[in-house]
C-alpha cells in the first residue's frame, strides 16, 4: 500500500473529517471510497468513448437494428 500526502485547505479537511465521522468510517477509508467511485466513473467514460469510436459511421445500421428490435 502507498502513503499519499495531500494538501487541503483546513476548512475542507475539517468538513471531510466531519463527513467521515457522520458515516462512522475513518477518514482514510472515506478517501479510498471516494477515489474508487471516481475511478469507476473514469473507467465507464473511457469504455463508452472507446465503444462510441468503434461505432462511428455506423449510425444507420444501428438505427435499423433498433427499428427491427422495436417491431417485435
């Protein structure tokens, strides 16, 4: 595991500590959970962009498949 030093304004640090306390979790765990959520969102955006790029120029074929699916 890696240690990371982050510089935050005192007010933000105080509020994060209060948030962690209200959730009954240590501040380190709160930060870990927040970064996990951000990475999941980043991964989803990356996958969406890659899939979107693969489908570029195939809009009419995709709409035809959608029409076919909706007719059933």
